[in-house]
């Protein structure tokens, strides 16, 4: 590739609306351009990286025994209604109608389509197990697209679906996919962790893991044991719990206290001169159509995923101010568990174990102290309804929990029969009886990997691509293309690399050397060869993108060194 003939529109400065480092650098390096919010064009070098990720994914999926196919992006809406997800998916599902007024959706995922395909083509246990995968553009109408390729409305994804005859067989498939994902993320150069996760809108009946690339910009919180192997997404994270012994102290009667304008935990701490842990925090939600109240300790945060799973619901949203007033008779900030009616009451086990606490009195400007669980209110459900906090003990007893930020780049699920039963993916077993296939699904954000890799591999000058993903292996830069010795030696080296099957980018532009070096740092190719003043003697400067220093080598030494490291 000759740089003078390539579309690589580098920028000195990133657009003002670019927030993430990866977004800024990929725009500046001329890898991507935004067409609309959350919708991007991949320019030639960016597309080369994208294809390299796809090649690695294909190699590892094929190695794991999966078969590649391609499914339609346009999906009939009736399939989504049949699976029960048409309304669950909400406004993120991009819907449209054809000229015959038939409803369709642009696929954000393909469980319905693949299950329908298998239902029509697989009938015998002899055809299973089977794993099918595709690499395809997906569509989700994100409320707030941001961070470039990390959260877009159109993105490239690898999604795979397995069909097994038993849960034991699914265990084998799941482990094979888990191992394949570990190899993929290692090969693309990511620092990642696999964590226990919640299945979310995909659903399922078994374990699920997310693969997280560690990065400060990540929107997910990863909870890990400092001294052990426990790792989970914050939505799923559990804590070591041991029922505390009863204090035996008699609690005085509940007492109503005037607390004007004290409706936050901080304000209440100041008013009562107490720690946040002394309060009961009551939040009102609506789960599907059911109004509920969740009570956690004042220094804790409600884990909405745990609440949703405990109730078997599909949607959860915080009650708006008007509904809070209708349910409690008080303004927002004064809700409490005592005397609530018409509301299902969920109490965190930590609150249930407290001798007493301060809670909202369900009356504007009033709270109640000496509130005792069971005596003054009765929970409809007691459980773990809070987020883990740093310093909590790991559930496996291996030490305190520590938090990291992560970018989700992959997710593996055990779906069970959630889709196969609804959409008729059945087979005849050895006895001639119909059985639903036991399913799993496995997704990788192909385009998101580009951003995740850049988030972990950059310096103040630009990107530092791992050699597996570098748009080309070596960047050959003649300091002056007008110098005959430099030009001839650069072309000789370029042709030699190409003949050996090594991808090379030749900067044959008539630009100042400083401009070329700045662009080279920005593009971040793995190896750089500068042909300069010693060209007449057949000597060049060699440098890895990750190294601070360069070395002078003969052209033969430079060639051999690069080939050996590839």
C-alpha cells in the first residue's frame, strides 16, 4: 500500500464532541468517520483492522466446531411477538413496515431467526449437537449513542447459537465457546476478565458470563475478589453474608421527627448527626405493572437487576414524583416502609437484620426514628437487593471485593429452552419422543473490539496497535521521497516485504519528515523503518511502535528482524 494513494485523512485535532480516547484517536487517524449519531463509516485502514478481528474470530469459531452462515437483518415482527420479546425490547428495537403494511424489525440479535431456521431443518437427535454463527451488522436505537464505536446504533457483531440434546451436552458446548472467547480476546491483545453476569433481555435458564476489557472509560463495573478468582458484573455481584446475632437490646417505640427540607441521605445525616448506615432508604419502583418499594440501608444502592430477577419481571423503572406522592402520601424523599399499602415491600437482608433505623414517615417533612423490622413493618420479600460495595467480602470468602471499569466485548449465555419451546425447535430422541433443543448463545462485539483495543493501547502521540491487528505490519518512511537513494532503498524494502507476504505501508508522500513521523505515531503500525541519511550505505532506522528508542540496522537486518517477529 502506498500512502499517497490511500484515503487516510488524518486530523491534528479531534472533533469537540469526541469524548473517549479511542473515539478521538480513531477519528484523528482517519480510521472512521461519523455519518449520523451512532452510525460510522470505516475508512480503508479502519476496515483493514475490522477484517483482521473478523479473521481471528472466524478461525477460533471454526476451531471450536461452529458453522458459519448469514441470516437476514430484516426480521418479521411476528417472530418477536411469538418469542414474547417485541414489547420487552422496547424502543431500542428499530421497527418498520413494508409496502404491504407488514411489520419488520432490524435485527439487534438473532435468537428468533436462528431458532425458526433450526425448527424447520432439524428433526432428529442425530443432527445434534450443532453450533451456528454469523458475522453481521446489528441495529439498536440507543437512547444515547456515545464514545464512538463503543455504543452505536449500527455495529458489527458475531453471534453464535448452539443446539444440544441435554444440559450436560450444553455444558460441553458452553465450555468450548468460553475457551474460544478467551483465545480470541488474548489474540487481539486485550487485557480482559470473564465475569459472572445477568442475562438481561436475552433471557435464559443457566449461567452467563461477560468478557470485559479493562478500561477507565468502560460503562460496566467489574467486581473482583482481591485475593481469589471471584469476578462478576456489578449487576450480578454477590457478597459474603452471615446473619448477625441479635443484639438483645430493647428498641424504644417508633418516634415521629420533624425534618423540614431533609430529603436526601446527606441532609438526614446532618440533621440526626448520624452515619448513613443508620437509615432505611426506601425507593418506589414499578416492575411491569406492579408498584413496589425496596428498602436498603442508607449507605447502599438498590440493585435493580436483583429486584427484577427476584420478582420474575421484565421491566423495572423508578416511580415518578407524582406516583410516589400517590403511593406514600408524601413528597419524594420522605417514603418509608411503615404503613405502606397497595405496594409490594422488598427489604434487603441487611436492613432486616438491623435492630432499628431511621426511615421516612410517609409524610412530607417528617421521618420516624426507632423503626424496627417485623415490629413496625413486615416485608413481603427479604433478600439481597443491593449493589456490592468495595470492601465487602467476596462470596467465596477469598477476601475483600475491588472494583474496576470494563468494556463488554463478549457475552456467553445458557438459554435452555426459552426460545426452542416457543418457536418449535424440537427433535425426535432415540425413543421417538419430541424434545425441545437446549440452546446457548454467544456474542462478540466485533466493531467494539477496535475501540477497546485502542483504549488499552495508546500514548500521547497516537495508537499502538498489537501486531495481530495492525493495519499493516510495517510502516516504511523515506525521510525525503525526492532523495534518489532513499526512494530506491524504500521501494526495494517495500517490494521485498510484499513478495514475502508481509503487509507494508510505504509513505511515498512529498511531505516534510516531521509530518510523516507524526502521522506514523498517530496510525500506530507495529514496526517502523525510516530510510534516511544512511540510505546510500544500505542502512535504516528500525523502531517498534511501543519502544522509545530506535536502532540503526542494515536493510537485511531490518528485514530479518521484522519477519522473525511476525
